[in-house]
C-alpha cells in the first residue's frame, strides 16, 4: 500500500500549469513539514516535500494555495527516473496529492473575528 498523509505549510505560492493536448490542470508546490523532534541546537527542522495535484479542482483552489498556508495532503509517493543531459540516471520523488484540505484560513478568518 502506498499512502501518505502530510500536514505542513506551503513554502511559496503554488504554480498552476496546463499539461498535454487537453490542457489538464496541474498544481505544483512544496510543503514544509516539521519534524516531530528538536535538534541539538534546540530548533525544529523541516522536510521540504514536492507535491503535484492533478485534479479538475486545481484551477479553483490554486488562488488559495499561497505561501505560508497550512494544509493537509493525502496521496501517494511517486518515484520516477530520468536521464540528465550528462547521461546520468537520476531519480525524483514527489507526492501525488489525491486530497488537499485547508487547516487554517489565514488573515481572512482572523479579520472576520
């Protein structure tokens, strides 16, 4: 079984692309996920996880996936290989999101209170 659940903050605004002849919407972003422990310097470290979202709703949620937004992602790990310009085989790992949920709503919610 290949199932992933992450909670983290976007490192920058998402990027919306349209791929292929049909123009399938694709969201690309990086999620900063805090590690559950503190390092030797007393700081929390984070993992920076690349995420792709291939859903029709990508266009409608793209304006809300902005830097610093706290979201939960459920999906699967995707590892692919490719050959770079030097002929070296490389691997790329990313999360293919199947569901995105907003955990906080930022300033808009705070201003409403």
